[in-house]
């Protein structure tokens, strides 16, 4: 009837008060031998079937854990917090991600690829207004929106010129079309107020007296 009898009423030693040998799964924590004992055969709860307290990194998938690869490598598919690695978690997954700053940043796109103007991915955090992998009818080559007068000539958008302003009569119109200055246009120098006359002009050069 008895498997042991230690002559005491201590139920947490090697011999239970029922005079049966203590064992993992009997529901009583054996001091010095078990970390826990929940009296069940469920291996993925807080106490494993070997009476060890469940923890991230023990190799057993506990409730609340997405993964447990039992290693200290934080750049693989399973983080050290037992959560599956994903883009945006702030940790660069080796061989999968180029960067990971927990979202879009100056250096990194939201899909965890390195940010650069011309990559076809609009990154507002990096100062891009648009990105069509080069100049297009809606986007300049520097990833800013097409605006006549911004100083960036965009032939795809129909700009013949862009002198950085929207003034007429200076060789480039307010619609970014080339202008030819009228022959012999009189005026005054804005600094000295001396009179001058443009007697011949093309888009690229002018004779001034």
C-alpha cells in the first residue's frame, strides 16, 4: 500500500503524506526538485509536464507565445520575446530586411527596404512628395511634385525651362515655356539706375548696351 514512509507530515518532500513517492504531476511542488506542479498533462501552459516553469526560450511553445526557438539570436524568424519577427518591429531580420526602424524614417521605407529617391516608393518621412522612379508628368527627378517655378526643369511635364520663378519676360514664362526677349527693349539697371537697351536676344544670350 505504501511506496514510502518518512515518518513526517511534510507533504512537499520526496514522500507525500499519503506515503506515496512524490512525482511530477501529483499537484504538489516538491521542494528542491520541482519549480512547479499543476497536476495536469498540458505541456504548453505555465508549468510543463516536467514540472518546469514555462518561459520564453525554453523551446516549448507556451500559451501567449507565437514562437520559441530556444536561442538567443534576435535577428532570426523568432524574436527573443517569443514573438514572430516582422517588418516594423525595430529589429533587422537577417537576410530578409535591409533596415527596420519601426516604421518609415529618413533611412528606411515602411516595407523595410533602404530609402532612396527613385526607388518607386513614396517615403514622406524622408522628405519625398512623390516617387515615380524618375521624372514623370507628376513628379520631378528629386521626388518633389511638379511645380512651374521650382527651379527643376521637367520635360516629362511639358516644361521647356524652369528658372525658379514665375516672372514673364525673363526668357522663361510663368508657364515654363521658353521666351525670346523683345528686340531693343529699354529699361534701367536696378542697382545703378543706368539706362540700358537690349538690342538682340535669344533664349541663351543677349546683346546689351
